[in-house]
């Protein structure tokens, strides 16, 4: 099958130097096909992802400490949940460590902001998913001054040191910031208000936050500029097209897994001997 | 679509009075169709399960403490992993709390046997899955005398009290014991020894345990007799046919979810007002 990618997603979506204010959220960087081709390719690539994830899991069961951690950030309705449901949902749940980070609890607030994050890190062999993450602590926290600027100000460096540590311990981070236009966000919020089966996804706060979009845009820009590192780069995902979001994240995950050059774990037993024992059992 | 069920799975598989020694592990109790009809029905019922699970999750997000907990027990190769991958894998990972229980760690052994179980209980709105569970503490522990008989002997009552508590707090337990014949187990183990991509699933211990099958059968029988209660009944699943296992567990989960009589959560905001605010935002 033609891939329709003119450049790999890892290159086309890399955050380096990108200005969010100039981002076309309806674009499909690097991908030259349309929706139909994208969906067909996704169906095929989903199988590749699933096979690679099983290999990762198999190695984890055999003691390999390496893991892959997908970090999803984005405004309400950007499609983080859809990525979890449709991309992560295509692999074996046994190999997924999923965590969603809402507003911190009273207990969590009494700890360093990375405390609750560390507790949810994926185990070796797992595909971890953070639906929101430690980056909330330099996004919503910064926009609304939930802590003093000298506190959030030093978090960028703390995050970089933290992620360096994770990578040294065997993690591959795939950090994806998803962006929809304000108009597309309005459409998606309207749908939640029109359909009783979507009410539960809506919060009046989602509308209030729209007024802060310029501040968020600035906070996201600083986040990308200061925490997109060589060992844990950010990818910027134009997310107006759900099919493209899913295809792109699938490609990023495949790339991360392929980078591990995984093989099936070797037998830690004598196959011929065990076969004889089995036959007699 | 014809369902091909002559009796609902909840009735056909109910453990009460059943003798494991007489179980036909290749049977499909209550289901009159064959493999093809079973697979077609499964595809349809998977969608039903997924929709119900989303409703459970939506209610959980709105504060409903209720949850559904699938407890899977079975000998090696019985197909527990396949149920997780194919049945649980069909619903949204955000709504799944999955836990697998291996041999207890040194720390876990220093606690009451339910200590590690309590830590993994599903949250409200979640579909919990236990791949092995607290029942290991009256199965492998009993067969190999890992603790004194007076210790494991009182666990049946402790388990019943524990599960009563869970149900009172809003859990619906779906306890499934999966059984394959010794011959079918041999076939499945042989496959793991023949295929290098399956080596990681094999352990020499799997063969050693086959010699203990009579003791396990007895331990399973006592478990069913003593812990299949009205509030948390056991279902016995003949598991030689993977397609039947998956179909049956799907039906049991659908039944549990339907029993909650879930509706979409009502809006906790003024829809018309929010729509106006959105239009102006």
C-alpha cells in the first residue's frame, strides 16, 4: 500500500521552531492522502502497532525494563480521549498502563507536582498513556496563576531533568500536543450540548476556558520551546481531522517501538527437553 | 439476528451444583449455534457491550460509585489472556481497570491476602478485570500447601464477606472459572514450544503443574461450592473453544451491565444557557 507520507510523521510534526499561532489546525503535515486513504492506511498500520506492542509486552514479561510512554496534551475537545479509545484501544489491554490526570487532589497538592506522576509511570514492557500529565503544571497552572510564578517557572527545568531520568531508565517518550481551532472546538462543544448522550462530557468550565485561549497559546508555546528536548521531543498535532490525529499518533508510536529493535525473547529453557516432558505429561 | 441461545449464559453456565469432574470442556452450554454463528453473534454483541460500558463510564464520571468486576480464574492456557485481549480489548481503555495477580511479592506476603486485592479494586464507573485474583489463595496455595490448612481454610468465609462488602458498595461481580481439558492444554502448550513468538508465554512450571490436576480439580470444586453466592455467583466456562469463551464472557458482562439499568447522566447545567454562552464565546 502507498503510504502517502512525503515525510515521516516524526519529522513532519516535530515541534522544533514551530509557532503555534501560525499552525493550520486543519492541516495534515507530511501526509498527502485524504481522509479515505488515511483511514485505509490506519487500518493497516493498526495491525503493525498491535504486533509491535505485543513484542514489547513479551520482552517486559521477560524482564526488559524498557517501555513507551505516550503523553497527550491538548485543550478540551482536542481529541485526547479519541486517541485513547481508537489508537490505544487497538492493542492488548494487558500491555497498557493508562492514567488520566485531572485537577490534583488535596493530598496531591501537598506533594511535589511530579509525585503523582511518578506513581503512574508505566512498568517495563508496557505502553503507558498519560491523558494530560505533568505538563498541566506549566499550562493551566501558569495561565491561572495557581501557584506563584517562581514555582512554575522552575518546573520546565525540573521536567527536563525528570524526563532525562525516565529515558535513562529505559523509557521512550512520545509527547503529543493536540490543537484544534477555536471554531472546531465550538463545533465539538456544541455537539456535546445537542446530544444527551454527550452531556456528561461537557462542563461549563470548557466555555470559560475559551476566553483564555491566547494565554494558553502562550503557555503551550513556552512549554514546547523549553521542554522539547533531543531525548524527549514534542510533536505538534493539528487535530481538526480526527482521522489524521489517529493515523499520526499511530505512526509516532510505531516509530518509537521500532526504535527499540525488539525481537521475541529467547527461550529460557531447553525447548527439546520441555517438548519431551510435555509429551509424557 | 437469531441469538442461538436456548438459555441465557447466566443460567447455562451458573456453577451451582455443577461437578467439574463431569464437565465437558468442549461443550457450549446453552448455545445451539456453531463456531460461525458464534463469531457472527460475537461481532454484534461486542458493540452492545462497548455501548453499555461507555454508559457505565459516563455515570462514573458523574459520581456513580457502581462498577463491574470481571474475575477470571483458570489453569495455564485456559484463555484468560485471550478474554482480556479480545473481549475487554473491545471497550474503551479509559474505562478499564485491569490487574493481573502473579505470585505475591515479599511485601504482599507480609500482609493479609486481600491487601493487594483491595488496592486494585476498580473505581466507580470502571470495568475492572482481575486476571487471577484472591482465589489463587485457595487454589495454588491449597494445592501446594503454601500456608497452613487452618489459614487457607478460613479464607472461603473471608472471601464471601469481602465480596459481600464489594457488592454493598456498588460492585457487580462476574466470576468466571475457565476449564480446558488436559489434552487441549497439552495442545496449547505444544504450540508455545513450537513457535518462537510464543516462547515467552511458556514456563517449565506449566508442565509440572499438570501432574497436580486432580488436586486442582478438587480445589476448584471446593472453591465453587463454598464461594458461589447469591450476590457473587460463579460461572463455569468450558473453554476448549475460544470463540465460545469470548462469546460467553461477553454475554455475562452485558447481563451485568444491563442489570444496572444505566441511563446517560442528566445535564448538571442549563443546556439552553450554555448553548447561548457557547455561541457568544
